[in-house]
């Protein structure tokens, strides 16, 4: 699923991989002159992502499914995935 919106925030990608439900944030930069894409995922953004993920799990009756948070970075044409980029508190 792409671009899930709720009152708590937005999640760019929700996917399943193995036994995990993956919530992924996508960040793009054309160049690193303004910093790396992953640097844009700050504590405020993480808080919003976690809230939105918790709401998604609650709304879909999936509270018992293990999940993780990934960050997909795109710098120019180079794509990288940071698995388990952060933990939900």
C-alpha cells in the first residue's frame, strides 16, 4: 500500500516482508548539498510515523503482527533501504 493517510500522519509505504509488516518512509534528494535524505527523518517525523503506524495496526486489527520501520533513501538515482531504521518507543 502506498501513501496511507490518517489523522495521526502519513506513511509512504506499508508492505509485508517475511513475517513483518513494514512501515517505510521515503526520502529523496537530488544531491547531498542540503544533507542526506535519511537526515530528514528526525525525532518529530519518527513520532508521527509511529503514531500513524499504531493507528493503522489498531484500525486493521493487526496489533499482534510484528512490524518494523524502514527508511528508503534516494540520492540522485541511487536507492538504498535502511531496515529497522528506528524503533517504536
